[in-house]
C-alpha cells in the first residue's frame, strides 16, 4: 500500500534536510580553499569598477583582468585565483554598474539576497497559496546547487527568476512576461528554448515583447559602453578569441554540459559538439510538443527547465538551481496526485547529485544528464499518454487508416 502523502512528505523532508545540512557543511569547509568565497562575484564587481574607473579595456584582456583581481583581492584569496575572464555580453554589465558604487563586502551579499528574493517571488507567484511555496523555499535553501550559487557569487538566482517569472506570467501579463524573458539576453545559453516554447504555445505578445526588450537592452549597452564590447564578445563566442582555448580547458571542461560529459567519457571535440547539438534538438522537440497543446503549467515548466539545462552548451553546478525548481515541481505534483512506481527517486537524485559534480571530479556524475532526461520523461508521462508519447496517437491513426483502406 502506498504511504499517505503526509508520511511521504515527512520522509522526503528528512532525507533532503539531512543531505542539505551535510552539503552545507561540505561547502563551508571547502569553499574558502578553492580559491575563495565569491570568486565569480569578484569578476562581476571588477567589471563594474572597470567601467566606473574608465578602464573598460581591462575586461577584454583576460590575463590582465585575472592579475588585477588577484592584486585587488589578495587579502580575500586563500590561493591564486587562476584564469577568470569576462565572458558575458555587454547588457549584463549595465546591471552590475550600480553595485560597483558599493564596497565588495556589501555588494556581494546584497546582490545574492536581492536575486534570491526575486527567485522566491517568481516561485511563490507561480505556486499560489498553501504549502507549495514553502516546499519550494525549503528545497532551495537546502539544495547543493544553491550553496554553489551563493558560494561563488553567481547570477543563477536572477536567471532562474527571469525564466520562471516570465513563463509564470504568460497567461495573465503577457507583455511583462516578455520583458522578463527578453532580459535573459545576458545569459544566452539559457535563452535557446524560450522562443521555441513561445512559438509552440502561440504566445505572440510575449514573443514580441521579449524581442523588443532584448533589442532595447542591446542598444542601451551600445549607447553606454560603445560597440567594441559587442565585437569582442562575438569574437569570444565564435571561438576565435586568443584566450578561448584556455577558457575551454579551464572552465568549460570543468562544467557539466553534454559536451563536457562526452569529453570526460573520451569523445573527441567534434563528437562532443555533435552530441551536444543532437541533445539540444531532442530537448527542443520535447519543449515544442509540451507547449503545443494544453497541458498543466507546472509540468510544462519541469520540461522547459530540464530541457534548458540539457540544451545549454556550457553549464556549471550552480546553474542546476533550475533543476532544483523542476524537481520540486514534480515532487509537489506527485504529492498532490500520487506517486508512480519508482518516480520519487528521480527528482531526489537530480536534487542531490550536484554536490558531486562536475564529472571531471567524480566520473559517476556523468549520469546527471540521464537523470535530467528522466525528469522530463516523468513530467511528460504525467501529461498523459498522448502527450508524453506523440508517436502513440500517430500509430492509432495509422492503424485506423489501414483498417478503412481494407
């Protein structure tokens, strides 16, 4: 006999609570050593200060930028910072400039708390009243991915807030939804499936609003920063920049994208890129199918967030905050409607495994994309057989056609 939802909820809370506290302890011990808490915020803060000090060229000389940060944060670093280039498109710098007016010690927690608050607001707006928002909050606070996002000073909370908030507002405030989604221009690898979902759902107003917002942010960055930062950024993403190969070795290969997992398993650069492209296409197809027909909003979002992570050509463990939200959405849906056989283990493993990523550290974490794909499968199964398996309807229609022909 299946356990009542209340008992399942208590069991999940105990498992995740104990693991989350263990993860927090591990991070608290190890973060100050590798090489410092807030190492990514150092890059963001230095970028803001470079603009305010009239030294914008510093951002586009990665070795000089790294040396500058190691000198500026010498008292903060436990060991040399290592190669840390600026790789963001210019609109992100517009957001960071006001934080450069503050001290590093104030700007870091302020940015983290503000963006985490934005993420909670987006989730609470999506979840509605009752126990659901609190479950999301509990899940986020204890998740290993959250600890990595806080410890590095990354912008993951903001990215998740814009993506979740944008899709949460599609039905009620489509223009504002598009503004939020268009603001994701600063993190282009997480924008790949946004237009796919909007076109599939025939959400034209949010699509236009997102395009206009992204264009305006790009124009604003040109007005403030000039055109040269855009030229240098396009040179970077094309792979022709002088420091690109160094970044590829020291950063992308320390991530957990499909590309990185295939490299860890011994694939060549070409095969890994082809594998990444193939998975991105499959992820695109899943999102298209789910958003093309009326399906539950929470399950759609599980598919979108999971597919976004699979399709992204470069991700790190702090980006898995998106998966934390997706896994929690699936668990809440199962608590309400009942768990299917073996279903609970998938979101829990997705939630936990980030403590051990990337695969270059612990090879067994190459299963992470498989678990992410299973999260999509679980969500699509709950949408119904017709939705989850598009070939089923095709098969029945074909059988009918053959029968009529006879």
